[in-house]
C-alpha cells in the first residue's frame, strides 16, 4: 500500500471508528470535538499530497462538524458517510477517480 493510500485508510478508520459513532449516537459535544479534532489533524496533514481531494475532504469534515455542533446530527452523519466512502476509495490502488475527478 502506497503512503497516500495508507493515509486515506487511516482517515477512513478515524471516521468509521471514531467520529461517526459519536455523531450517530448524538453524544456530548466534548467527545465529538475531540474526535473531529483528530480527523481534521489527519486530513490537514495529508491534504496537500491528496490534491483537490484533500481540500474537499477538509471541507466536508468541517461542514459535518458545524452541522453536529448545530444539532443536525443526521446531516453530519450523512456527510461523514460520504467522507468515509471517498477515503475508502482513495485507499484502494484500483479505485476509479483517485485523483480528485470523482466524488460518486
């Protein structure tokens, strides 16, 4: 697995094992803030190497955090699902659209 693919995989795990469960259960903001901070730090660290995808991922994660803070947990969770799908696709050496040209 290439370093960028490994970084995408680790980001995927941060979403599905860290942030998404907290948002889905609509737990307190303190726990969610810590999980979102870890996700943002990871995405920020790798955003440049991922090109446009990196910027998009940061934008989606930021919007999900804002929606969670506003109490819209359903929208936040939906955004996190999209984020997880993209990170998963980027982690695969055979994924179509790995270079930022597809968010489907």
